[in-house]
C-alpha cells in the first residue's frame, strides 16, 4: 500500500506513531452485575450486554468516549481491528489495545490508518479455528508512510464524510427493517378475528433434506450443492451460502429448492433455530440440508409469503421457543411436528395477497437500501487505499 507513497511522506512504523496499551486481565470471578462496565470484544461488535467490575484499576486501563481501540485477538473479518469507543467510561479487557496516538499523527487519521492496515495485520496473525491473535512486538513493527499533518487532516475529513454517508444508509436500512417487523406484527393483530389454524392444514408438503460430506467451497454455475443453515437468516434467503456436492455423489433433484419454498432452520444454537426465510430467487441446483425444514403451501388455501411472514411473527416464534428441544442453548431442535401444529390466523386469500404485496414492496426497498449501503462501503475501501497510499491526493 505504501511502497509508492510520495517522497515527502515519512517512512516509519506503527510503534513510532502509536503506543498500544493492552487491557486488564480480568477473570470471570471478577465479574459483577453492577459497577464499571468491562469493555470486551463483544461490546465492540455491538453487544450491549456488559460484565461489570466494582473495584479500582490503574488509569491506563480506563476507556473514555472517543478513545481509539484495536482488537488484537478474535475472529478473522469480524472482531479483529480498529474500533472507536462511543460508550461510557469503562475498563478495558485484555485482547484489546487502547491506542495512545503521538502528536505527529492526526487522531482520526490514526483510526483510518489502522482500519486500512487491518487486513495486512490480520494476515500475519497466529492461531486456528477462526480465532487469531497478534503480539504487540509484532504489531509495532508494521511499516507505513505518513503525510504531513495538514494532509492527514484533509484525508481524515474525506473519509469521515464517507463514514457519515454509511451511517445514514445504515439508519435508513434499520428504519425499513423495523417497518417490516411492525407491518408483520400489525397483520397478526389485524387478522386475529379469523380463526387460528394449524399450519398442517394449509401445506402441500413438508420435508427435510440431506447432509452428505461436501466440499467447503460453494458451487459454481450449473453445479449441484447443499444449502448451509446460514442460507436462512432473518435478512432473507441467501443462495450463495452453499457447499458444492462432490462429483462422486449423485444429486437428489427432489430436494432442490424452488421459488416460494419456505425454509426453517431445524437445529443449531437457540438463536439460530426456527429462523424463517422464503426462497425469493434461486440459481438452481441448491438442495435442502437435513438441518432445514421446507414447506410448500397449498396455493388454493394460502399465499407462501403470507405464511412465511406469519411464521416469522412473535405469535409463531413464541410457540417455537416454548417447544424447542435440546439440553443446552448451544444445540436446540424443532421438529416437523412443532411446525405442523403451530397456529396462525388465516384470512381470505385476497387479504393474504394484499399483505404479501405490502411486505414484498418493503422487502424490495430493504434490498435496494442494503445494496446502496454495500456500494458505499466498497467505495470507501477503495478510496481509503488510494488516499493512504498517496495515489490520490486531497488538495489543500
């Protein structure tokens, strides 16, 4: 990234620019239900669930709003890298560095610099099973070139404006997603005047799939594959989450999913069991795994999208949660019988279709909003690389 930087930029390393202060090694027995929040990696990834500490620790471990942090241990692509802390006063847990920025570095530029270097740092990290870490002695040796302080500030200003656009796009997406949930729950209340019926009375077929040993890579165009459970998420059906069927195995065309199939996750952690999505489009040759349940509704009785949304509603999900089996939250199950006997209101087909049309319009808006957000995020990655390398200069 920095090899072709302008001559007037200064070659240095991260250790000359930033003092990386590691967090305090709290133990589980230190955790309390009140006191000063302990900032863990999960809290930097959006979790509002904190552990607390009631004692005092040295000020070097204190984190205040606006502090720059760097996660040096965690999952690739998610928890690793630079973060800004926007919460209250907290105590820093180990596996996170608090970054004390030198006077030669603009504070916001430091954040974008670390953000831009995260992939390279992560590539040098150690560990397996998705969890990696890097030592401070290794991190401080990473080389960079930095522009004069005035140019740093101009670069940071440009990237801040892009971050503001991303935040605006995220807010718009959240509002649309909330509107979808409100629309769904309002429909449940609106249709409660109609008798509750068991799902069993409106389905054509219900089945589960097949889980042979597959390739780890997804299928290419025209190849058969088995859907992963991650293909069924609350954001919708994701056709790309699949594993290629090995050449020596014969496909089972009866398990191929089709448009308007309703898919439900059958087994997994408690928060991942009972997730519902409808197949709105498919590349074809995607087969059902045995950890998914598929419903095909009787079109003379019900509209697929209506049934999918009602099974996603609080009414149906509470029933799923009451009846899930499993000895631990990490491994729960729902059966076809549970799905069959779940009750939802059933208005006339015309009312179902009106609701489905309304939900379809909201979903189209959500997809467009999500696409717009991803476009801005991708653009930022390219722009950040250009600005941090000096390939693109910000005029004074």
